C-alpha cells in the first residue's frame, strides 16, 4: 500500500487550494512527494497557509491567483501552470461558489456566476490540460449531496454540481481509452469555513452528527485520504464514478 501511495515527482493542480478541503488534499499529496500548484482568489491568508503546509510537508507550492467567476479566469491558470510543470499528472477541480437563495429569487446573473465557477471552469481546465496528460493520470472533481438531493436554498449550486457530475461521466468515457480516469468525490457535511455561508450551519452539523452511522461527520483529511486512493494505481478501474465520503449518512432513509 505504501508504494501505491507514493506520488514522488507527480504534478498536481488543485483549484480552490486556499480552503480547508483544498489545503488538506494539497498537503496529503505533498507528504507523498507530489509537486503542488493550486489556485486561490480572495483569501490571501488561506493561500499563505496552504503554501506553508505544502512546504512543511517537504514539497514546493505554486499559488496562482485567478477569478473563476470571470469567464476568462481559467486562462489565468493555464500559462503559469504549464510553464512550471510542463504537463499535469493529477487535476483536482475543487473551487466552488454560488448563490444560496430560493429558486424564485434566483436571477440569470446568479445562475451564470454559479455555473461558470462550478461547471464551466472544470470543463475548460480539462480541455486545456487533458490532451497532454500521460497515461495513468487522474482527474477528480469535488461535488456535494445537492447534486442529487434537494437542499434548502441550494438550487443553483446543486444544479451546477449535477452538471459537473454529468461532465465527469462523459469525460470518463472519452478519456478512459487514453489511460486517464475521471471521477467525482462527493463529501457529505464537512465542518469547513465554507459552511459558514449556510444560514442553517449549526442545524446541518447537528443533524449530520447524530445521523451518521460512523458516529462523526467527515473531515477535510478524510476527503484527502479518498483523493489519494483514487489517484493511486489501486483505483485504476474506478472510472466515471461518484465516490461518496459521508460516513454512511446518505444511506439512511
């Protein structure tokens, strides 16, 4: 198992690397020898924490600031990452945003903003980097339960995540023959800074806590562990799937 989880020299790009889950994934791969590039936008403090964590893990970090709400935002990533790495071995689409409002309060601006960051940027990243990725490469996208379930005020984000999951399946079909796997990681409720944007945060945490068969909610480190597995040779036959990381919460009626 140790050998399969050795990523020495592998080149990884993760979007949204200044957040809790992005930092955990970047650090987990850095500890196992991967070189790390990550994107961030508004949190300079979060960016510095990720750089420090990656360097403390013994690797190097390339932070790239970009605004994925801008339809040209992906272009800000491609050139510096390709100049730094040449090509990627692992691509993780983790950056997410969106408007938390009832359906009848959503505007076209809200819709475009959410879909651009959560789905269109993923598509653009894959079309930019996948043609040069070698056999054995891995692509992952972070989703959420709202892609398949109705969650209060989550319509725009849920729709964007559903679109992203559909993209994953179609990408897997097209990139599989090239030796590249494409999968979705779908954490359940994870106590991160991002959860602070939910007006019912405390209720979400309380309900998830007592309803989870494993007795606790997932942590960013739990998500990172699954990312390591999916990126390893052990998971070469996991293709086009949505891997749920929630301690069993979603199996309950």
